[in-house]
């Protein structure tokens, strides 16, 4: 099946859960800190319950330059399971590619701004919960069904994207990926030679589940 379709289905599934979340109480000031304008996070997600595998995703969020990169790696990849790249731009255009194929798609919302918690941004504060051993402030917005942030340090602990809970293993404010070649979508994203229905390497579909706006 086409990865793009899977991705869009996931996104569609994610929206109603967020939209219906009602604010439990006004957020305390400590929950309101914006994201750093640039960060590098490493997140772990576990898709084994659905026939997938563990994934480690490197995220480089770069608001001043209007871009975000997700580099998705599977646990113990086989020969046909290359890393998957998802480069997103603030104008909403995203490129999802591996060593052989590419899809281009559009998110009307573009990137989440660092101050997405602010009133009017569509975010809802849902109170506190304990996640991965951390006491967390809980939010939802139009991208994350749930977003958990450590009360003590303000660092993100986990978030739900689609059906998956992503656990934040490291969070490095100011972490920037300078290497421009890492951001450049390959030529086959632009020449029409890959239409996305490429019969996927074994890891492709599962990796695509992990690709997301953040
Ligand atoms: C991943 O999920 C499976 C099935 O739910 C569970 O058995 C396994 O312990 C989990 N592994 C990790 C590292 O979370
Ligand atoms: C958005 O920006 C990217 C990167 O500069 C570019 O490749 C893409 O064509 C742009 N999309 C639109 C619709 O302008």
C-alpha cells in the first residue's frame, strides 16, 4: 500500500481526538513555556503490537529556518530497510523519502510554532499525568492527541502521534543540524520518476507510520 495513504489516514485519525479535547483547567504558568526555537530530540516508538518494530527517530526542529527533519530508523534493519527521511517546510510542503523513493505531500498547517500552547493556537491544557515515571503537564493540539511535558524541567517526555506513543529519550535545546545535504530532498522527489506506489521495502510502510509533522 502507498505510504502516503497510510500517513494521511493516520493524520486524519489523529485530528478528532485533539479537536474534542476540552480544557480541564487553566494551565499554570509553569506549563506555558514555549519550545526552544531549535532542538534536537531522539524519540523511541514501539510498533511491535501492530506487527512493526521499535523505531528510533532523530528530530531536528528548526523554526527560524522554517524546517523540521524526522530521520526514522528501525531496530536491527535488514538490507532492504533503509532509514526514512521526512523533511518538512514551514510552507506546508513535506518530502518523505528513502534511498529509492519519494513522496511529496502538504500539511496545511505547516510547522508547529514554538508557542503553540498559547491561546488561539488550538491547544488544550488537560491537567497532570504520570508518564514514563515523570510527573507531566498534559496538552493536546491538532498534531498531538496527547503531549506530556515534565513539570520539573519543562522537557517533553512523550507524545502521541496517531496511535503511537513516542518516548523522548533525549532533548537538546539549540540542537541544530547544519549539514545542508541532510535537508535536501533528492532529485527523484522532483522529477516525477517516483510516484510513491513503489512496492516498499519491508520497513517502508512501518517507517511511514512514524513520519509526522514533528
Ligand atoms: C513493545 O511492545 C511490546 C508489545 O506491546 C512489548 O511486549 C514490549 O515489551 C515493548 N518493548 C519496548 C522496548 O517497549
Ligand atoms: C516550500 O518550500 C520548500 C523548500 O524551500 C520548496 O521545496 C517547496 O517547493 C515549497 N512549496 C511551495 C508550495 O512553495
